[in-house]
């Protein structure tokens, strides 16, 4: 299974489990090494405690389609409706489903989703994410109601599924007396949204007494769960709540493509010299690739890459753009430059005039707009990269286009994308600014900002002089071969303190400790010699090269970690990462996964400091959402 599914299947790590560890147990180290050897960069060890607790009862209402969890079933059903086109309440109402019918449909849907199958049309998808993209509205419920009309769906598909106890509440709503007799009262739990779970369990008891024992279990465990919620509130539920607070995917798309309708963004991109030079080099200086080629430009914006492709000798360029406004603008620009290809005329006379045709629509729906043979494109061009490379999630659209229209062996530009990382010092934070503002100390503001920065990524420029470790590659995507489910990944890497870091303020041979305040991420895309044989190119957004509109992405530690070279003296009684015992290496484990909130990404960061004497110290896992 893919990393995302791993991510989805697991709880977000319990921060409590990651209290500082001053002394390192050998065992843990061995486990970590084993994990690495097996290539199991998974989240298992984050969840040990959680999973023990889970056996008794799963506290949250788990979405039927994704791994979002809610502590209120109504919120969950709203989410299912707005994000996954599953309107439980309408289905119940329209089909007049009774308790058992409702029970069955939930188990039925869960059973289908577990096999990545669409619950309504039966289509089998390759992954849960593909399924989520596929889910659609139901035209006629009556046509499909027989699908779950089987007593086998009376058996809970998910053990201790609180959702199964939730909807009975509607039927029992008026029966206040009975509700009050429950050992747990709704209002006792209101704070944590447990109302539905407990009161509904009462309905369930009436309906299916054979499961009484389980319900009692539910009530028993509720108190424990309440405590757990407090801990999880800050991480997992926050992410889940955002989905509810935000609009659904459709709205997210509308906002997203709408935002590309603003000329300011296009001007910014067109003025980004680093970006433009890399694309120009790759397109204009590789004539053998473009001469007489059929090219597709995914997300053409103003059409600039298509214009380059036409200039480079392409015989036909299909420029696809989802923003209505930009598709119209690109059409005008192409016409104004005498490159418009008239589809109708071309079909009628059999002779093509012009090179570029602009098609309005999402590339995923291109078939609806034009006739284009599968696997007929020689070169697939796109500038899809977002902040931290993966924000915007446009990569999935490019991969979709690649799989559908690129010829076998065809070129995709760029063809590699690499995420890199390095540690930064105090200069990468806002602390120095607030230390002295026109002669006054305003450090309290800086401290507060740094505290906030440990919870949310910051997109900003980091000066190479402020890096206190060497850079390291975190992850590389091969865009010609990668699968869609590989977009989410977990990677480990190691950072070594910079020996010649100017911010050390030290001229002595003995290198002193620097404070590492966090890590900065950036990306590079390659137009490698695999396809760009005459003139390969690289687009780098690193702190070492001229800045781009992507800046860098800053992940700030909860507290700074002292780092130094091997030569530094170590005080073995001092904690690793303190000034007296700086870390000589930082191990990172970093995951990036598409967030449930469409087009956002979740980042998790685990940091381990290694002292000169081999001692290790883990810092609590940090979760960031870039949105
Ligand atoms: N190629 C242009 C614009 C890049 S910005 C340039 O290099 O200047 C990305 C563009 O892709 C935006 O205009 C956005 O509206 C469009 N886009 C994003 N996802 C898309 C999709 N799935 N189908 C079609 N266009 C898309």
C-alpha cells in the first residue's frame, strides 16, 4: 500500500509519546535500524500506545471514505456529503431506510471502500486516493438500493464502529427520559462532541440488544477517550476540523482556478527569471526534442510554454487550462501571435493551419472537449510546482495526462523533482528583527512568532548564510515513471553541522556550537539529458541560488537545538542538543502527504540529535499543514 494509505490508516502520532529522551535505549536504536533496513518508513512506532487503547473502542467517527475523524457524527456526515458525495441523511430519507437499512449501508460502504471500489457504481480503483477522486453523485438511488440489501451487512465491517450507533439517535430523539437514564449524559460530553456517540448508543441498545456488551464498553471507555481528545485536539482533530470548516473539493477547485484568473500571479511567474530561464533553456535549446513534435501543455496559463514549444518547432501544441479566464486570455495571446490552430478548419481541409490550440477545462476532463488519441503526445510540458513542491497537488493532474496521452517513451518536462533540506540558525527566524527595533527590545514578539512558527510552515526566503548544516536530499521523484500514490512519502535524512558557517561567529579552530532553529525545505526540478539531450537544465529554488517566487518553506523546531562538528567538546552529563553537548548530527524523518483539505499538504517532522558520544535525543514529532 502507498504511503498515503499508511498515513490514512494510522492515527496522527500522539505527541505525548514523544517526550524528550535524555538517554538512548539501545533497543530503540535497533528497531529504528531494522525499520530502515526493511524500508519500512512507516508510522507504526508512532502509534504503539494509541493502538493499545484502540482495542477497547475507537473514539472517533471515522469517515467512510478517507481517514478523517470527527467527534461529532453530524460533522462527519456533512463531510461525507460535501467531500465524497455521500449524503447519508438524504439517502436515508429518500429510501426510507430504517435502523437496519442504515446499519447495512454503512457496513456495505465501508466494505467497498476497503477494496477501493466505488460503493455506487462498483468501479474498482487502484488506491483509496483514486477512489476519492472518482466518487460522484448518485443519479437514481432506487437503482442501487439492492446493493446493500443483504443480511451480511448487519455485521459491523469495522470493529466497534461508533457510526453504527449514531443514527439511531434520530429515532429516539424525543425520549429524553430514557436518555437521562444512561450512565453517561450527553451534556457531560458536549465539550468533546461525544453527545451523539453516547446518546446514540442508547438507541442502539434498544435496536440490537445482542450488542449490549459492546455499548457498555463504549460508555466505559468514553471517559478515557475524553482525556485522549484533549491531547489529540492540537493535532489530529485540528486537521480534521479544517476539512469541515473549509469548502468542499469543488469549491477548493473553484477558488484555486479562480485565483489563477488574476493577472498578478501570472506576472509574478513570468517575471521569475530563474523559472523562465530554466524552461526556455529546456524548450528552446533542445530542437531534436521539439522539432515536429506533438506537445501538450498542462495548465498553460498565459500560454507561455506553448509559445516556446511552437517557437522550438512543435507541429501541434494542445494547451490545456482550467481557469476559464486564463483559457480565454491564452487563446487571445496565441491568436495575436499568429499561432492559433483552428480545429474545425484543420478537420475540414485536412491541412493544419497554426500550431497551438487552447482548450478550456481540467486536463482530467480533456476528452470532453477535444478528440485526442490516447498516447499520441511526444512531449508533455507543465509548470505544476507549488510551494514546498507539492502544495497545490497539481502533480496528480500532470501524471494523469502522462498516463493517458504521452506516447510510450515520450518526454515529460521537467522529468525529475527533488526536495532538499538544511538546518537554519537564528537568522532564519524573526528573532533578530524583534531584538532591536529602533533601539527598543521587542523580543517578546519574536518569541511568540517563533512559537507559532513551530506549528505552521512559513514560506519565505532563507539566506544561505543563515544555514547551520549542510544540505541533504530528502526525496526525488522520477516524473517519467512515478505512480500517483507515490506523491505522499516518508523520508529519512541526516544533517551535518556546517563547519564553515559564518554565523558561528568563531575564528578559532575549535568549532563552537550553533543553534539550529529548524529546517528549511526547497526543491529542484530537472530537465535532464534523458529527454533534453542537447541542453539539460535545472530549476533550483535553493537558498544558495537566486531567489524565486517559491521562496523556501521553513519548519521551525519547538526549541532550538545546539549543533557542532565532531571536534567539539562534549559534556556527557548535559542533555544532547544543549550548548554543553551539541548534536554532531541531526537525523530527520519527514513525511509529506496530501492533506484531507483539498490542495493542502500535511508535513510531519521528527528530529533526533546524536551527540559525539553516541547518545541520542528525540524531540516530539511536529505536524505542519501548508494551506
Ligand atoms: N504554464 C503557465 C502557468 C503555470 S501555473 C506558466 O508557466 O506560466 C499553473 C496553471 O495550471 C494555472 O493557470 C492553473 O489554472 C492551471 N491548472 C492547474 N491544474 C489544472 C488542471 N488539472 N487542468 C488544467 N489546468 C490546470
